């Protein structure tokens, strides 16, 4: 035995390193990067289109200046600015809803549409586009005229609201969150089947119109419609921010969250409603936009290096806006030759980026 | 700052949790209610380490879920630091009682420190911002469980034992009066299990936490618990110091089977040998004791020979400069020199077993 006075077991080994909170510089940098990309993409998305408007002119027009080319101001103000704002809002809303669903279901494959939102919206739109109005080609045109863009948005919103209400109704009686997920998926399948039946019996021109809607698009949303889209996305997204603390607890699973004082049933309900609101309103105006809602949360986690929702939510909102804007720019690439389907572009641009990030940073998969 | 001194002071004596005629079980719709553990009176004092022991399916988890308020009691009540559990709000309950569960958590991109910091949730505001005091408590909890080196590691890349340690730190950071652990040793290897026992003992004795830990790990319970709640397959609950329950034969009754025999003095179970003989081992030191063990393992009664019994086998253990040597002689055979116990066992196994189990008893 040594003659050294006995010390507590812990201090026998050399004193432990001081315990400090991990610094958040990486998270802050990542968020700034997403914000920067979103800003640049916002301006570029206005610059591209059938007519190229140089970014410097775009910036001066946005800040109230004039440009030498007559007509550019009108193009920016009436067409491209609403388009860019729509893309930003839709991307942000879908990404935030995606984070919510992935955390709620603790499932990396979850996204804004797992509870049947897009299937419901698709069914609503299919019902209006495929069956409304008299039969015959003139009837289709009349139907489109009668309902218009806003009519389609209302149909999509109603469809997703009905499916969501059914899911909520069933999930009130269900203890396990995994069951809620399965119920949502099943409702989605049923509604999808009904849509398929509608398509099978519809005229080719109407099917064409429905398909175009299902490709997704940020174009054609007017300022009036933005006055509906923007407040809903901003308000619902802001409300999600207030659940960040409890979403962090939910990462450990519902039983641990419960033991930390979280009202799990309440947070579950709030999360489902807010994410449905976000995904529903986006789908109503822009169609079912796949990919962004599932991919951006992974991109954000890998970039920030944390799952803390107080960083993850705003970063995902910025990243979602950035990815939507980049996809919109990609869709405009053919220039005068027309536009590419948005859903094709989001996947074509997004998938390689996500694969690269996730594979390089293998922890991201464990990370969710 | 003295890192090992707790920041908060807790009552060092007196009950922190008690139950009165608490019945736990399940009420399901359209089914008769199922009582799992009927009417029990339990007390946990500050600084006490209680181990809830029982075979699988005895109702340990149900009882723990009921005392922690996750599952409503069928009848009776639970008091937590003086107040009825069902009158406490969620947050207040979380400030008094922390839980560590069996389930593995599947998160990555979360630093050990951040995991422990989640324990501050019942104490922080709506957005969970940590103030300096919260950071001090988190750091203190991490040091208390000996996990300083894990603070900035991603929990996705830790071992089960390391993650369990951080989950306990998270519970400590919650500053509870009562800490409840449901089968915390389930996924752990031997070393981690023993370390966990020592840790729980420290948390109870040095920090004054009332710790209740369910396990079917008998060794751990008997070696560390101040009090054992022993639940048998019929949901009968017996309470006492581990040694009391060993002395009364309760542990032997609950866990013993036709093949297993409880040794109250050692606190371990041993297999009842099927066929056996008598052996004497002479010699000194560890090698001799291990030789006794080896012979016991292959079915010889080698410890103390009963009065008047003649050994069937004798082993002489000799310490030679080249190493230990075992001289084995069996009845009517020449002495055999063995260099290790494996050779001893192999040699003896080749011999016919001299007696039946009944004779040895």
C-alpha cells in the first residue's frame, strides 16, 4: 500500500477534463450557409425564365428602382417575385413539416406526406379536375374556367383536411405512435386507390391536366393567393418553433419524454396538426412536391451536426427554401423551350446532394 | 469548484417515496381487470438503494410504472416527497422523480452533453434555454457518473454501457429526489454491470437520492442493495436487507429450481450435480482453491468431506519453480501428473464416476 492519503476513487486517476457544453459554431455556420444559398437562389430564380434578367437589375427592381428595359419591372413584380416567394414558402414549410414527422415517428423515412396529406389533396384535385363540369372536351375547359387555380387549391386543401381528420380520429384511440403511422399510410393507400379509379374513367385531356398538377409547380400563384399561403406557412412554422423543446425530448422516445414532464399526447396532436397545415397549404397551391420534406432535414442535421430542434427547425426552413429555389431555377433551364416538371428536378438535383452528404457523414443516418 | 459535491442539497433521511396499499395492474376495455401486484406498502428513504428483484414476468416493470405514475394505480396511492403523486403536475413530478428505462435510444448527432442537458427540461422555460446554473448542474451530473470523457462524443457511437451512464447522468441532472431504473443492466456486459452497481450505490449514499432499481441480476442486487423488494412469481412481495432474505430462504425459494441450489453464504446459485464423487485437494493458495472449483464443476464434492467419507479422488497441488503441478490419484490407479486444470478435468472425466448424487448427499 502506498502512503498517500486515501482519496475518493474518482480523483485517483488524473483529474477529469472540465466538462463544457459543445460549442454551436458549426450549427451557426451551417445555418448562415443555408441562409446565404437561399438568398442567392432567390435572386437567381427571379433572373431566370423565358427572358434573362441580369441579377443586378433584379436587385435594383426589388429595391424599388427602375430598369432600362421596359417590361422587366412588370415581369419581376407580377410573375417572378411571387414565384420565388412561393418557392421559398413551400420549401420552408415542407422541410419544417418533414423535421416534425421524422422526430414524431422517430423514422428517417418519414416526411410531410406520411399521414396521407398528399393523397388526400390529390383525390380532391382529381375529383374537381377529372369529373367536374359536363362531359366532353368543352366541358373540361368550362370546368377549369369555373374552378380556376384557387378552386384547385380549395379542392386540394379539402381533400387533405378530410384524410387528416380521419387519421386524427383513429389515432385518438391508439396508444402507439407506430400504429398512427400505419393508419396514415393505409388511409393514403385507400385514397390513392380511389384516385386511380377516377383516373381510369376520365377523359385523356383531363388526365393530362391532373398529371400536370401532380408534377408540382411554384408558378401561377398570384399575389392574392400568396396572401393566403404566406400567413399560414409563417404562422404554422412559427408555432412549430414553440414546440422545439418538447420535440428534443421526443427524440429519446415517448416514454422518456413523458418522464421529462412532456405531455406526449398533446405534443403529438399539435405536431400532427401543424405539419398537416404546412404540408396541406403547400400542396394546395404548389401540388404534391416530393423529396424536399424528406431530404432537407437530413441535409440540415448532417450540416449542423446536431439534432437540437432549436437549430434544426430554422436551418431546415432556410435549407428547404434554398432547395425549392434551386429546383425552380433548374426547372427554368430550358429557357424559351419551356419548363421541366418540378418534381423531376427536385429529385434530380437533390438526391445526389443528399447521398453525398449522408454517405460522407455516416453518423447522419444514425442521426436519424 | 468541487465537482464531486452535489450542488443541491436533499434531505438525507426520511422517506422520499411511499405507497399505501398500492395495487398495480391493468384495466382494459371489455376485459376483467388484471391485478399484477396486489396491495403493497413500500417506503424509499433518501440515501437508500432499493433493488426490486424477481423472475421475469413477476410484475417488476408494472410495479415501477405504477409508482412512477406512468400507469394509473388500480387502488391505493403513492406519495412523492410528501405529496400524492396524482396531484402533482407533469413538470413537478419530473422535478421529483427521474426514470431510466430499458429501451435503447436510437439517436445520433447528439453530443453526450446535450443528452444530459435534456434532463434540465422540467426546470427550464418554454424554449429550454440553459442558464449558468443549469450548465453547472449538467457538468456536475456528468462528472458524478464518471462520464467526463463522453461529454463531447456523439451518443450514436457509444457502447451500451457508456450510453446508459449518460442516461443516468441525465436523470441526475433532473435533480430528482427519487431515481427509478427499470432493468438498467439488461444490455450491459459484466464490467459495465458491476460499475453500474457501484454508481447507483454512490448516487444513493453520497447524494442522498432514493434509488429504486429493478433487475433480475441477483449478484448485483445482493452485492449493492440496502433493501431488496423480492417479488416472486405469485406477486408476493418480501422486503428486507439482502442478507435477511438469504437467511430466511426467501431468495432460494423464489429463484431456486430443481437444478439450482442457492448458497446463502456466497449469495450465488450453483448447479446441483447429477453424478458425483468425493475429492480431497491438498495444497495452498489460489491454485488450490481453483482446483476445488474445477472439481466441483465436473461434479465432485470437493469442498469439505462429510464425516467418515473416504475420498474417491485426491489431488495434491504443488508449486514448482516451473509452474503449478497437480498430482491426481484415483482409486486403484497410479498417480497422474498434470500441468494444468484442463488436464486434471480431462483425466477425471475419463474415469467412471464413482458414486451417484444420492450417495453424496
